[in-house]
C-alpha cells in the first residue's frame, strides 16, 4: 500500500472536516525521524504538534506503557483508581508554579482540559462569563471553539456558540497592538458588554500557538494577574502547547513569575499517549461536587504511566536546557536565511524550542506572505522535512522539534530548509 492509495481510502472513509496536512502515511517513528509506508525518511519538526517533546517512541516511555499493558489497560479511574494516577497528580501539583496548595484532575484531550477549567472556574465563582484573546486557540469542541479567536477553519459554520464568551486583542508589537490596547479593550468590555462581577475567568496562552507563536510579555501577564485579583476573576493559563519543557521552563508562565489559578495541560504530558490535566489552587479545584468532573477514559492508566516516564525523561535528559539549546541553534540558522533573503523574513522569534519564522513581501511586516509559507511547507514535505504553519495571517512557519532531537538532525533539517527557500524565492 502506498501513500496515494491510503489517502484515497482515507478521503472515502473520513469526514472531510478531519483533514490532513500531508498525504504521508507513517509506518515507523523514532525520536525526530519518521518513515512512511513507502520507506521514505522524514525529519519531523512538528513533533505531532508539540506532543512528543520526549521524541517519538522514547524507550523509557515505551517500556513503561508496555509494562502497564501486562497488568491492565483500563478500569476507569472514577470507579477503581490506580497508583500511577496518584503519583502523576502529585508530580504535577509540585511542578506548577506558586506556593498555594494545588490539586489536579485528569481528562483525555486539551479541549477537555479547557472545558473542565471553565467548569471549575464557574463553580468556584458562581459566575458565567469567560474572556479569551483574539488569535488564541483552545480546542475544537463547541465551548472551546467559541473561546478560540480564529474563524477559519475552526469556527465557520458551527455557531451559535455558548453564551457569555468574549474576546479582546492579544498584545502584538509587530502589529502595533500594545499591552495598553489590550487592557483598554478589557475596560471597554467591562463597560459595554459584561459586568466584571459576571466574569468567571480569563484564559490566556502565554505563547499563542495557532495565533503565530507570539509570547505574551511578562509585564502583560503580571498586569493580567493583578486585574484578575482586583475583580475576583480566575486566571487560566493554557499551557497545552507550551508545557513540559517546550519553552525552556516546565511551564511558560514561570517566565512571568506569576501564579495562575488554573493551568490546562495536555500534549507533551503523555509523550504520545492521550492524557490531559487541569491543575489549580486546591480551594478552587475542590469547588465542583464529587462526580462533577471526570470521564470514562479520564486519566487512563496508559496515559498516567506514560506521564510518569515523561517526567523522568525531562529530568534525566535535562530537556529544559535542551529546549534552550535547540532554540538557539535553530534561530541561528533562521538568521542566516534573513541575512541572505531579508525581503522575505519579517520576524524571527522564539521562547525556547517554540520557534517562528514570519514570512513577508518586500521586507514589510504589513505584507504577509501566506503563499510562500504554504509553498515552503509543501516542498519541504516532498523533500523529507515536516513543517507546520500557523498565524492569523497564515504566514508563519512554526518549529516544534522533539526536545531530544540530535543537533546533527537539527542542522540537517535547517540546511534542507535553506535550500528549499532558495529554490522557491
């Protein structure tokens, strides 16, 4: 069976809305490399959208899950729980920044984590409104897509969305959106649309993912924390893409020195196995009554066992330091591209190993180049390099290599990228 045949079968059997970026069908994956059903090798600079921070098929994660399978694969944690879930919760509440006592809960996907964080915030505050940011991404379920600040392809055709969800601008110096602009929009929202006493939570990505890998300034997050304290609003930090050493810290909001009320996490937590979590201040987490949180597969024993192995790998292989080193190495390569072709590079930015290349026309940040972005990603896939794009203007290539990627693989992939760009420009 080849890629083209499998793609035809997939299109016949799958709903159109669950599309795929590339017609590449993976047969094997190891660390930062993939091999398709035709035997072709690829360098993976996407890591399953920041899921396998510990690399594809990390031996420690694989061994832990195999051992768990010999015992049991499912009992339902809300019926007959198991030690791995308790141990992972204990690790998470210690890892999340802040001195306030914390508690955790498990579900399966990032969207479920966001849904449950909103439920917890509403239960604790007795309020219903939730504020998110333009360009943010929080999931594809009906509530979370309502919070997502990007219409295409996520929101189009799915409304109406749940009530009392609001959006304000996210600070973006490149587009001349200042922190003051964001806070003025919040003030106007409180004057015109919803009393702050009706707002349960503000949810924010410390680095916007789909929005284009824009880090929130530390000063902005500190002011947001102060505003939430003044108004009795819960601050939810969405760390689903940024968590688990990706940014050079365990969680991105550590850079701002703030303590969130609730933190959502998924992706890198399970090292490739489905698991997500909400961790928050114990008093807040305990607001819902027993049975109000959970799910059939919440905190799967395979996921919790994998999560414990992920923690070990992050510590033993010093993946926070590795994220910083990989980020520096990739940014240096991107600066070479900018030096050679300044007219196409509008910006290079990163926080650890969340790295972005913003492509423009005529060196003008106000002239995004989504066509070139799309062409580069397509050509890269043809030549054995997996890249992801993002950004509200569709002109950003985002780099999310596994944090265990060997530096020679980083260099190989970036050298290939340079040749592809020169070929297309």
